[in-house]
C-alpha cells in the first residue's frame, strides 16, 4: 500500500483499531499507525496533512 491508497488504508485501520474513534486520533499518531500497517510500503516523507485528512475522512466513513 502507498499513501494514495486511501480507501485500502481506511479498511485496514478499521480492522486494526475497531474500538478507536477516528476523530480522537491526532495526525502524528495516525501517520505512525498507517506506517505500521501490514503491507504498507511508502516513503514517510510523501505524507502530508492533506493525505492524513483524506485517510481520516475515509476511516470515519468506513467505520460507520
């Protein structure tokens, strides 16, 4: 997975952290959690605030 695989990342986050409210996760923590996901392989420097916002929004939608 790469940073641009927003929906795949959101699905993985729902499975990895089923009891976590996505709105309670700060971007530093979110970035670290994404990088720890199995199958994630991308440059940490390619991640910015807009990508993290998109991941968080997709995670919220997927969790509903």
